[in-house]
């Protein structure tokens, strides 16, 4: 199977080639979805964002420079769209969702062990969701996507110092919410080694 | 407290990274999205093409209208004349004056032919 380069695919996309869109989707879908999920902590919202990002890639293909890497553009679009959506989400909407979620839990009781695991993951989700949005985006790009601070600054079009600062305060907030403290450090280091 | 802009790495970084990666990996990318994406893109394509054609046509017509006005009323290049310059054709003077003024004004505002149509 011939692997088409990103540049070639973007050029084809600029000629309204839907096949190229499919190839780019296959190549980058997981990256976009993971990023969207990390920021929104909502699989449905992340799925909507995934589709939206690639539709915009198709619509605005003629504005993309094929000689530059496509990944930063996709990260930027994902972060920007996620940011706009979450800002629009009202408190009332969130309450309704939580209410609906509690109803779902009540109607479908899960096995105790599964429920316990789910609670742990929910705890992590809630800890991440509690981090301010602009810091959360940096955390997601840093920890989930393994990007450097310089790359994050470039993607978000912010100074490197700002990216470092957001990482610092975001990490601090997340650790506080997860209850990670110096006393646990020895245990953690032992586990890693 | 440490300076927040430092290049510090936190001892908990591997733990946080692993936890977050495991969490997102619990949610695989939904498989049905690709078909829906391509379907919506297919619908988008003629609309976008139509929209581009409409825009091109609109600007083309505006440019043609501008050229027509110029040929009908102007005796001098638009930007060389001023509102104080008397038009050669008195009947057309008002239009020339207005067009001239509008063009001078719009050229400063950077909106080109749009004000001519207005």
C-alpha cells in the first residue's frame, strides 16, 4: 500500500479530493479525538469536535500551507474549537447533563467492581475538569500528546513563558485535586523504578 | 515557591501522564464518524463551490459596474480629480461628483468598489 505524504494529501484536498480527506482522517483521527476528549472530558463532545475539525480542514484547505506540518494546525483547531464550545456551555446545561447521568446510573446498576473502577476514572476526570480551561489545554497537550512546551506555545500561539506558566499552575492544580503530595513521592518513585 | 517559568520537570509527571493516557485510551475513537464526515463533506462541496462562484460573480459584476460608471461620466482618472473639479458634462456632474467623492473616501477606507455600488 502506498503511503501518501501529508503534503500530497493537503494538495489533493485543495482540489476537493474527498479521498484525501479520508486518508488524513485515518492518519490523525486518534490524535484529534484524544486531545478533544482530554479537554472536554466528554466522549460525545469529543466525537462532535473530531468531525468538526476535519470538516473545517476540508472547508479551509486552501488556506493551509502544504509545505508546513499539518499536526500543529489540527492541534490548534481542536484546542480552539474545544475552547469555544466549553465557553458556550452554560451551568444549566451542565446541571441537566449531570441529572441525566445520575438517571442513567440509577436505571442501569453496574457490577460493584466495575462501578469502583468507574468511580476512580470519574475522580480523575473531575480533577482534570476542575483545572481552568486554558491550563487544562496545556496539560492535555503536554501529558497526553507528549508535546514539548515550545511546541505547545507554537500551537496555541502564545509566548513560551506563558505556556510554561500555564503548565506549572495547571499541574499544581491537578496534583492538588488528585491529592498527590510530597509524602507520596517515595512510593511513586519506587513504583516507577 | 518555585519560579513558574522555569523548565522544571515534576517528579509526578510520569504518574500524571500514565493516568491521563490510560483514561483517554478507555475511550477509543468512535468508528462511525468517518462515514458521517465524508457524507457531510460531500454535501458541503457543491455548496462551497456554489458560494465561491456567487462571490466571484458578485465582485465581477461590481467591477464591471464601476468601469461602466467610469466610462459614462468621467473625463479624468478618478483619483486625479477632486470634488472641486468641474465635470465636463454638467448633467452628469452630480453623479461624477458623488462617484468621485465616494471613490476617494472609500479608497482611504479600503473598501474599493463597494461604496460605489451603495
